[in-house]
C-alpha cells in the first residue's frame, strides 16, 4: 500500500481538541524547562559542595604534611647521614583522629609515623612504596586490609629537602574519606529525590497555568461553536420556506415570466439550496464538535449505500462528459448510521466530480482488507500540491482555484468526510499529485461475520 498523505485535523481556532493538545504541550514544556533549570542548579550545588569538601580535605592534609615536614626534617637528615637507623623508628598512635602520616626516607624506608589504625600500616606502606604519588596533590586510593576491610583514603605527598636542595624524603599525609564520600552520596540521593518532587510539582503547576491561560480562548471557542450551531439551526427553517416559496412561484408563474425573470428565479432557488446545504453542514460539524452528534448503530451494507449515491450522480457526470465507474465487493457491512455514511459517500463523489474536468474519469472501489473496509474514490483531475493535500481536511479550506470548475462548495466536504469517518471508528486520508489526480481513501471497521479477501 502506498503511503497516504496524513490528514490534519481542524486548526486550534476550529477545534477545541487542539486546545487540549496545546495545553499538554505547554505543561510538558514548562515542566521540562523547570526540571532542566533545577537539575542544573542542583548539579552546580553538588559540584560546588564536592569541591569544597575536597578543598577542605586538601587544606587539612597540606597543613598536616607541612607541619610534620618541619618537625621531622632533622630526623630525615640524621637518617641520610646515618645517625639514625631502623632501630630509632617511632610510630605514634592517635585513635581519636582521622588524619595520619608517615615519614619515608629517600629510598622508601619508614622513618617516623603517627597513625590512627595500626592494622592499616602494612597496606598503606605497600601502597606508598609501590607507586610515586604526585607532589602536592591529593589523590584518592582504596586500601584493602584484612581486619578493616576496604577503605577509601585521601593521600598527599609532601617532599622534604635539605638547605642545599637535596632530597631527604617525603611526608605522606592521609585521612579516611569514607564518611565524607558517604555524605556526598546521601546528598546526591537527597537531591535526586528533591528533583523528582519538584519536577512533579512543576508538571502540576504547568498544567494549572496552561489551563488558566487557555481558559478564555476555550470559552470564546465554545461561544463561537454555539453561535454557529444556533445560527445554522435557525437558518434551516427560513431557508426551507424560501425554497418552497420560490418553487411555487416558478410553478405557478412559469408561463407569465420572461426568460430573464425565470432565470433569475432559478438562480435564486439554486442559491437558497446552497445556503441550506451549507447550514446543514455547519450544524453537523458543530454538533460533532460539541459531542452531540447522535447516530444509529446498526449493520449497514456499504455497497448499497454507494450505489444509491452513484445512481443520481451518473446523469450529472454524463452531462459533463465524465465517466463514473464502480467496483464494489458484495456484502461488506459496517456498524453505523446509514444517513451519515450516505453523506460521507456523497460528499466524496461530489468532491471528485467537482475537481475533475470534462472528459475525466472517476473510479469508486470498495474492498475489504484484514478487519477493515476500504473505500477509494479516485479521479484523474488536476490534483493537489503536497501543501494543499496537507490542508485539505481543514474546514473552509479551498485549494487553488485553477483546479476548480466552479466555486459552489464552501470547503466543508472533506471535513465532513473526516468527521463522519472518525465518528464511525475509521479514518480518511488523501493521496494526490498535481496533474495526475487525487485519491480519497476512507477506512472503516468491518462488521464481524463478513467475508473478506
């Protein structure tokens, strides 16, 4: 099946359903905008807080390393000169602190230390001796100890030099950052929960704001629809009276009128008929928009409906040298209203005849595919451009007048076809190409129990 041009429903000024879609879009955009702004703020806050925590750790370690470097510089000088040895190593113990340090000689020998967890000594020393840490930078390393388990340490290396700029060793200051990292993780989870809550509130607020902003327009559109429905309803009766009166005048005074007056009377009758049909179309669309379009739900043989609509139009097509052919599958039934479906078929045929030049051809086919009935009305008229095809289902839209034989329609035929198809659970679509004609396709649910190909 070739790809059909997708139909466009009525514009926002013509259909209240578009306002609901607009309200949803506004609410979503407001919520997404608020969520993005909030996420940026929270992310910046988290990054700044993390940077402050790390800066505080670095300041603490730098201060500790510099202090101990000044204190133990003589010890390193004695170690280098041989006045101190492994027997002079003294390790302090500070159980109530989190920061500790080790002083290592130029070849990685342990010279002095002050630790908080003696069980970590071997693991930490193995880490310090196994790699050369950058100078003056805080690095995070994970240390595994049998009794303590895995610990996350922040380590700072501070080199110590003699007065003659000779390397004496390094002071390694370290602290357990497991609690600080756990605090950052809890903060991140809290910020995520807050972000979700604020996004939810932003969505509700956006929906409320969109509803409040669109409410005056909704009220205006409802009033407009009520006016159209009431005006169309009120116009039907006087137009019917006018049509009847003009016909009576034509019948009774036919022989007494001049050719000019007779033709004027006929033109007036045609205009009254056109106005009456326009009022009925407007009333049908207004009722459909208001949800008041009631129709019968009964099995309808669609082929019979099509034949009844084709029969009176065959003479009209012949008068314009048009060929009107049908290929209808028998026995295909749909559930719906026979009158509305007859109007759908009639509007489709009238639209094809109106836009087909003299000598043109109009083909009507009816077939079943899967669980749907497919009605195709094609012509070899002037066709439409892609832009015109997209807007064809808009109310009161009329394409380029160069492809029209006359301007009798008001641009509501395809809108009515689309509305009736939707009311019956189906859809209508167009495929057209300039200079090659137009195909109107109506798809309706097939009634269970039908035989289909």
